[in-house]
């Protein structure tokens, strides 16, 4: 929960439009499994080397 209600509404709007989150109650957002999978792939999957597709973190 954000300190300012207007910031909370802006943040919820971003999650709704960008990540297809659905509002549940006053402050909870729910993201469907398939949309969650896309978020994981985008933000939690290690970057691949553009030449050979191998993980750079090894």
C-alpha cells in the first residue's frame, strides 16, 4: 500500500495495463498464470548471449 492514495491508483493502473493484473479487493492485484510466466521470463530469466543463446552468468 502506497502512502498516497493517488500513487496507489497510478501503480495499480500500471499493473493493470502492462501486466494484465486484476484488482481484487481494495489493494490486492492478481496476475493470471500465463501473464505471470511472461513476467518471470522478462525479469527473472538470466540474459542470453546474443551469439549462441547461452546463459552469460556461468
